[in-house]
């Protein structure tokens, strides 16, 4: 579960799979970007070691 901030992520290398509670898994790879909203509930599964740039905004 995420806290009370937005998190912008940009994947530099590796692969991650995010599965929101009650939703379908989404795979992100090098070059992909996404935003996790406050209160996100789900599973973060690292498929390959990930390097990322991220920014949190409250």
C-alpha cells in the first residue's frame, strides 16, 4: 500500500510487474514511465533487477 503521495517512476533498466488490487497485472520495462497514486494497493513484483528514477509529490 502506498502512502499519501503520488510517485512518478521511469524505468531505466529491468522489468517490473504491478498488479493493482482487483486488477490485471501490467508489465513495465526500460523506457516505460508510470504514476502510482496515493493509496495505491497492489503487488510490485520485480522480474529483473530494476533501476529507476522516481519523484514523489505530496
